[in-house]
C-alpha cells in the first residue's frame, strides 16, 4: 500500500488518481478525510504533520510513501513537518520514499537553502532503511490559480516579479514522475530536477490564459516593495522575504527548460496552454 501525503493538493491529488487508476492500493492522507473527493477504492485517512500520533496511524502498513510538506519556509524553527513525516515513515518501516522538494531549494547558504537541505536530508539520510527519490520541480503552473478570484471578478491581475520568466511545470507532470518513482524500478537515490516545456513570463501565461478563455486580460506589475509587503503579511519572516526576492531577481535557474521529464516519461512536458484548458473553469465568471 502506498500512502500519499498532501493527497488533496495539486500534486498529491493527481498522484492518487494515477496510482488508483493503475490498480495500486492507495491511502490518501488529509486533515479532513470526510471532505476529500477520492477515486473509488482509495482509503482516506486523517493525518496532520503537527500530530505525530495521527501520522503513525496514517503510515501503518504502508510500503511506499509520497512525502510533501506545505509548511512555509521560516514559519517554524525548522522543517518540522518534513521531519515528522520522515520519522513516521521510518517508524512504519516503509521501503520506498518519494519526496516532493523544490528546484535549487537546497542550493546556496541562505535561510531557504538551510530549510530545504534539512528537509531533504530527513529522507536521504543513509541511516534510513528505504529507497528514496527526490523530485525538485520549479514553479508550478497551478500558481496561476492565485489569479482566479480576481479574474472571476474582472480582467486585471496585479503580479509580483512580472518580468521574471519561469519554465513552469504542470503538477500533473510532477505526479506522473512521482508515480513512476513509487512504482517503477531504477529511481533509487535519484534527485530529479523538473521543469515545464517553455520559459514564460507571468504576462505570457496571462496572455495564454486569456486566449483560452476568449478574454482580453491585463497584467499590472507589482513593485518589489508591494511583493515584499504581501509576503510579510502571508507570514514569511524578513530574512525569508529577502531570500525570496534575491533568488527571484538574481537566479535564472527557474527559467531553464530541463530535459529530465521527457527522458523519464518519453513524452514532452505538458504546456501552459494545456494546463489552462484543463483549469479554465476556475477562472470563468
Ligand atoms: N507552488 C510552486 O511553485 C512549487 C514549486 C516547487 C515545489 N513546490 C512544493 O510543492 C509543495 C506543494 O504542493 P501542492 O501544490 O501539491 O500542494 P497544495 O496544493 O498547496 O496542497 C497542500 C497540501 O498540504 C496538506 N497539508 C497542509 N497542512 C498540512 C498539515 N499540517 N499536515 C498534513 N498535511 C497538510 C493539505 O492537505 P489537507 O488540507 O487536506 O490536510 C494539502 O493536500 C510544497 O512542498 C512546495 O514547496 C511548489
């Protein structure tokens, strides 16, 4: 049986559907199991990364696990959710762990690097008795859902770092790689850096979305100071806000189109236009 954490999320939800469709026994972890809409045959289980006892119950009997944490960098003294999930997986004796990390998360020496390095090490530690695989995707196409509320009400969105391109990836593609690593051979000890098929600015993505919806959508660039204020209001501490701005302004890694996904899946990554068609209803009035 495979335990999927974050099973109601963008990646985890897609992963649950893929594993179930392929006939694998799946348990879907969520803090609200009674509300989860899951494929037939998938068991919903309560689990909260802040509650180790609930994790023991959720992981009991699992042979494989998809591990993800939604905990924001710097919102705790360390990646306590990643650590709790890895410890629960170890207590349960799982044999295979696939961890969702982030592109270049552990690179450098800033607060973001320290956080992700510790989170990844909880899974890759040589004392662990499992085969591990790390997934390190760049920006998700699903981040565009942050525009959904504004675009249901009007045609303009305010966007931070509007000039910075990224090779965004469809979470469904991340889920395809996760399913492969959880059920196929030859992925032990691999750290897969993943991207989408093209580098687009937020303005490019908005234009594609507008084309899909048949609407003329407008982007209003947010100054970096407004972006900083938004991140602070969201709960990121000042050193994390500084690190995010510095990484976004100075690193071009997120804009690189990477070959890994196509090599692994034998097909190109899904485009933003495909993602927009699949999620058009979220933006419709
Ligand atoms: N967005 C990006 O551009 C990007 C890029 C690279 C990597 N990532 C990584 O991808 C991950 C986010 O994946 P996603 O977009 O699929 O997630 P998501 O859609 O934001 O969903 C978050 C999931 O986390 C679960 N969750 C939240 N708090 C929890 C808790 N205390 N205990 C247990 N589960 C909890 C939620 O489950 P319930 O609410 O049902 O409990 C939900 O399933 C993050 O680790 C992020 O670093 C994101």
